[in-house]
């Protein structure tokens, strides 16, 4: 169906105070009531549809990772052999990412290089500015390919990665992986 970027905020975030920031960056932050996903988040964490776009299929966020190629490698005989050799999941993932970096990224977006740069800058600036608000200690971002609706899609958040806002770069955003909750902190 479509890619969507969803987001999390702490339950005590002042949404009325944040709404002008959302608007300035053309972010939607519309609440999503998905019990399956919310059960994987912190207690009473707020869960949102991040953007105002119809869908996020053309986003540059995570566009350097070819998810299908990643899954194919993850399910390959080579990875099964590496597991038999008792490689850790971190070592296997590093091997896969190294393999994927040698492949030319799939060009599915219809965006110009300038538009891609502007989107990356918009996301970077948005995260930095939102974290300057005293009611926001962190902001999360998840990219997922939805087969169903936002309210009823069931998927496993594979892991949560804590990221310092100072570590955000265009390269970092281009390489966000699916189904991982990236929590950005100031």
C-alpha cells in the first residue's frame, strides 16, 4: 500500500504550544489510536501521523536503504551460514549494510536533488526546534510500509534507537531503517 512516517512524543508534551512548530514545518502530527503499536511504546506515549502528505512513499527519509534487498539478504543462505558460524545479529546487520552500500540506491523518488536537500534540512531543523521546547524531552520517528490502515496495522517495532540531536545529519536520515523507533534527544 504505502509508506508512512509516524512519530511519538512524551505524554506531557504541550501540543497547543507545539502546533505552530508543526505548521511551520508542514507537519501534521495527527493522533493515531493503534493499540497494537501503542502497546510497544512507553506508557501513555503519544503516537502520531507525522506529515500532512497523502502518503510518504516519496520521502527521502530512509531512501538509501533498499528494504527489499535488505530482506532478501537477511533471508539468504549466506546469512544462515553466518548464523551457523555464530555471528551476532549486530555483525550480520553490519555485513548486510556494507553489502547494500556497494549497490546503487534505487531511485524511486521523483524529487530533484534540491528538493531532497530541502526535505532533509526541513526534517533536521524540525527535530532540532521541537527539542528546544521545554515540554519535549524526545521525539520519535518510525518509517513503516503499511498494508492496512494506520489505526489497525500490526507490526513489530524491531528496536528503539536513541539518537542525540547533534548526531542528525542528511546521511543519517537517508539511512533510517523501517520498523525502528528512532528517538531523538537534545
